[in-house]
C-alpha cells in the first residue's frame, strides 16, 4: 500500500478495506476504483478547472493575447481536460450503488491545529498579496478585467484562510 502522505485526497475520495482509492460521485451513486496506473492522471485531471484558469492567466497576462481570444482558448482547454477526465473514469472499475462507509468520511477540520493555522495564514497571505499586487502593478491597475479577477481570487483565498481559523476556534470552543 502507498504511503499515507502520497495518497489521493479530496472530498469525494474514499478508500476500501484493501486501501484502494474510490472516487464517489454522489449524484450517480457510483464509485470509480482508481487503479495505481491512473492515480497520477487523476491527480492532474482533478484540477482541470484550475489548469484552464492558469491557461487563461498565461495567455492574457504573460503572452498579452486579447481577452476575447484568451477566454475561448481557456474554455476549449477545460472542455478537453473534462473529456480526458471522463475517458479516464470510463477505464476505471465502476461500482454501482456505492455507499461510502461513514467512518471513511474525512472532514477539513480533521487536521492538526498547526497544519490548519499554517494553511489559514498562507491563504490569507495569498489574498493580501493579490490585492497589493493589483494596486501596485501598473498593468493590472489599468486593466479592469485583471483587477476584477485579482480581487475575486483574493476574496476566495481570504475566505478559505478564515475558514481554517474558524475550524481551529470551533474545535477549541468545544
């Protein structure tokens, strides 16, 4: 069995009694057993939305391609990655009417306090740095679309950071 820190993680990932990862799709009540050969591919394709967003950032900021060209290319990248993800799932062992064992469900607040505080600080730092960067960098400051995107990502990062702090506080209030 793989080391615990090298295991696939996520809110829809569970492990059977043999230690094999199973992706649970609640809407379909279906489990997909991810083989060891597909784990690396799953890790990449599970971040398909983030990869498409990074494609947009690279096209629009780094290569200075027009916004109306960058958006369709990013959408096309997402569609391609989604198609690859669905193809990968078809090659997995499908478990119909799968119900995960309640003891397997792992919550975000199951981590150590120090880990959760570190994640909270890092998310808050990311949010603050994005806001500072948006107001300091002339290219972003003069571009309404990039300013909006930077502020939105900063708000989401701060939300995640505060969420970790609230979990730690909630745990110590009990």
